[in-house]
């Protein structure tokens, strides 16, 4: 049966059960509570477009990462392509087609318990999530900076005063494993409780490295968390949450689809080009990306040259002992936050939130991305190895802290919140490597510090004019102060700030107005208008660049100061329950005007063939679409879930000299946003119930279908990835406190690419770097099977 036919059968089965359900199923009492507006509300009575994964869904779908969340959420893509590889180092979150200019930029922010975290990496270490909320559309009024297209908020479970815990073990194919321990209980009765978790996960990659026979895509993560909750007196609740995670990954599962043949010194083709078109005189690939014509390969020999380079402190932001020691990625992430809620009166509550994040990662990759040992190195005389190679190091330190104070009021027809907030973030990065004598004449290039300080005052007011009609007025006055500093100097430059070289201050008022109408107790309609803003940035490389590089950069459109980008968002929606509570649904349509769009621009400097990266306000896009989701409990035995999104985009203005040089296209109007699926859907059927004749025993089986249509590599819309249909199956049985499950992910072993990005083919003469000459693609995890045992106590 085809995947589309299978999806249709889901719907048909749901329709067959619906008539019976209307008569036989009692109203549901499993109300999902969300905090999309800084207060607890029933999701079906919250006039904001969002989707939620509950604890049960997280477990039944085996959600262990944000990538799993995106795969299961229509209208949500993740782009992990960065600097010649596709891995977990940096992940750009894309909701509704709001593709950021680079993976280090963001249009979607992430939160834990409403406290901002600097990177999606932190969400992977949440020990016990009660739910994961994916909010769509601008959320600036309540959540502030970088919630331009939406927000992802992971909410922790609160520990109880009863001793409880669990031990989980999983083993699977390709050395997949997971061990997890969770423990909660009282410290001082109900007044002081805790939850502690430990999680370790690992797997070998799905793809064989043709260069050495090893695997590509290996991952290993270790994380721990501690949540302490206190209720010292009636009306007072406090909690402190801390988590730490350590990721140790191998070389990424990614490769290049080349437009040109790469030959060795004898003239033999060692990497076959797959060009099927010519653009502006340049061979390239058009249409749907073809299957790979070359084996997946990567040079990753940790010889003396590599060890010498990685032991050098020159230009590094990390001490060499703290950085990666070979090819792959090393990341350490620490997060802590505290929250205090005090009921001043029965109607008035004061809240205080504070958080801190510290992320350090170091990534070393084979930037040319193919087995180039057969190509002679023209620069071997400098002390480098005899064959051509392009090892490349990237490092980054990100730190931020946040504080928020607010007063919430709830009395009859009037509900409101007012507060102030501060978010101060800093990051430093360094890059370096190449084909010369690493650690002798070639070192890392440490940059200065970028800082963004955002202060804001916000409010939200909801008034029920009648029992059915409510109006909400919300807003935030926000001041963004962005800075760029020189490096402090010394080796490594891991601490302190250098001198200020450029800064900017931007002030914006970000309103949201919502009107919602309760047609009946089970049906709500809503309409909203919201504004969002993303802070500006700098192209600081212009300051220290030589005159030739500056001229090339300016000609490409790069500017030193890049202004904030803005969006106006209009939305209509409907939510409710029907069939006696057995069917829940939501439907939303939106139209967004993205203006002053920030875009990344890559300029190639002649003679040196050096890459210069900068940004400019060079775009405008209209985005619009519809999103829907539904869940049907057809009977006590059968549950159906179905969700879908159509996310359309229309580029109004865009300039990129590199793309114009490649394609000959200078007018990109009417084209669509890259790296975002136009069509996406997810469906599931779950069967389960008690095992007859066996006391305290239940079973379930579940089939999930996740669909994402192919994404364009760039705004020229020349080439895109194929559509992906991924099926996951899971069955399990529970007796008492012990459960046993078996699973298969990517059941049909879909090998379609998960991401794509314009890139280059590297050779000793750099003959193919004047224009884009390849597509960098991320490769999926292939079919994986395994078993899991969980014991609760």
C-alpha cells in the first residue's frame, strides 16, 4: 500500500468509527493545559495557534530530540547545514517558512518553563517533560526577542511528595542504546520535593564512510537534571531547575551532490559530477535532487598534522584541552533557572523568573567532504600532507542570562498580566584550517564578542464582554542594544571583552490584539493581529578587511550595520470538541508580511579565493497558509491522530549576487522560501487496551506517518529535495510496573535527503569555488529496530 493510500485509510477508518463514537464515548476529561500566554489555559480555549506533545505522546512516539519534535509537527522544519556539514552542532528552527538567513540566526526561540535558552541543544536534556508546546506566529508580546515566527516551550513535570521513579533500558540495531533513570520524592514532605534524572544515549551512524569503512553520523549524549520544588506556605511556590548535557558526535552523515567531475592527478574521475543543466554558463543541478552517484566519504585521519593543529591555542576561543581532539563534534551545555510565584491576594499573583545558559562547542570537519586522498596537494612543500585535504575547525561559546518579573490578575471577567524583562546574551566564535601546514603556518581565526541586550516591558489584558465574547490586548515595548567587540587578544581568547567597535540601539512596540468568540461550550473562533521583530546584526568582518575584500563585499550588497527585520501577522482560527468529546480539532489560517528581511551573503575574493561572509537587509516575503490537527478517540480501543499544514510563501524582493552570478536570475519575486516544506502532514493510529484474562496488564500498538515535501536549496528555486514519507511502528505490553516495547523507525528505509544547502567542490586549484558547484545534503537515519524495557517503582 502506498503511503498516501495508507493515510487515506486512516481517515476512512476514522470516519467509520465516528458515528459509533458519537453515541458510545463519554466526554473526555483529559484537558491539555498550556501556558502560551504566561498563564494556564485549556488549549482548546486559548486563542493562539499551537500544537502540543503530551507526556504520553512523547513516550509513545519515542521523542528524544527537537529533531523528533519537528519531524512529527507539520509546518516545522530543522536545517542543520552549516560550514560544509550537516550535524547537531547548530540547528536552525523554521516554522511556517520563516527561514533564517543562516543557521546561527534564528526566527524561533526556545524556552524551558518559559525561561529562554540560548540554543535548542538545551531542550534535549530536559529530564521529564510534561509537554512540549510549539507556538506558531509572532510571540513577541509575551516571549520577547527572536520569537519572530514562533516559540518552542518545554514544560517540566512538577515532582510530587510521593517516592517514585523508573529505570529504562533500550538496545537496537547499529549499537543504538539508551539508559535512563528517574527518581522523585519528598525532601520535607509536600513542602519540599525533588526530581532527578540521568539519561545516556548513543548510536552508530547509518552510513558507511567509503574512505575508511567506518560509520558516519555517530552520536552520543549524556545528560542529567535536578528539579527542586518548594511550597513553604500557602500561596507560595518556588522551584529551581538545573541541567547539564554533553554531546560527543562523530563525523556528520552528509555529502555533496557535485555538478562537476573531480579528477585525480592522473586524470581519473574520483568524484562524478551530476549536472543536468547549465545556468548562466555554469553547470549545475536542476529539478528534484537525484540519488547519489558517489559513495559517501570523508577524510578523517587523526595524524600528527591534525593533532598539532588541534593542540595549538592560537586564535582559539576554547582552550585546546577543552576542544575537540579529532574529527567530530564536542558540546557541553549547562542551564539553570529559578521561579517564584506568590499569591498576594486571591486575585493577584507576583512571579519572578531568572535563568542562565552556558554552551560551548567545538567541531572539526573535512570541509571538502569527499575522499580526496587521490588528489595531489600543490602545497605539500609548506609542511602539509601529500594529498589534498581541507580540515576545518569551528568553535563557539554562548552565554546568556535573563530575568523577568510580572504581576498577574484574574478576577471574573478581567484577566491581565504586566511585567518587565531583561535578556543579555554574548557569544564568541573562531574558525580556521585549510590545506596548508596546520598548526605551523595555519591557525584558527578567533573573532570578537557579539552581544545582544534586550530590555522590555510587557502587558496582556483580556476582558470578557459577554460569556461568549472576549477581547485581548497585549504588547511589549522592547529596546534591543547590540554590540560588537574586538577580540581581547591572547591565546586562547576565552575570557573577557575587547574594545567596542560598533553598536546599535533599536526601539520597538510589539502589539497583539485577539478577539475570540465561544460559539458554544465546545467551539471557539478567534482572530488576531500581531507584530514581531528580530534584532539587527553586524558584518564586522568589513572593519578589519583589506580594501580589495571590502570592495568585493560592498559590491555584493553587504553592509556593516544591518537593521532589524519585522513582520505583521494576521490570523484566523477555530478550535473545539465534538462527537461527545471524542474528537478534538483545531484549524488556523494566517497571512504574514515579512519586511526588511536579513539575508546572508557570501562573497568570493578574487586571486585569494577567500570566502567573505556578511549580511544585509535585502528581502521581503509574504507568507500565508493553513494548519489543522485533529485527534479522534474512536473507541476505548482505537485512537486516530491527523495533522497537516500548507505553508506558502511569495518572495517580493530579494538580492544575492552569488545566486545571480550562478543562475543569471536577478528578479526572484514570486519564488518561494528555501529550506521549508510547502506541504507537511503527520498521522497515527494507536490501538490498545487491557489484556483479557490477565490482571493489571495492558497493550498498545502504534503506527506513525510523517510527511514533509521537498525543500528548495535557495531563493532561485532551481533545485529541491525529494518528498519524504517516514513511518515508525511501536508495540508494547505493560504488566504492573514493568513495560516491554519493540520498535522500528523509518520502517520503509526512506533514504531521501533531510536538508540541502548550496555549496562548493574543493580542489587544489580552487577551480570550482568562484560559483556554487555542489549541493550539500544531510542524510537521514536509516531503518532502526530495537526493544525497550521500563520498570517503574
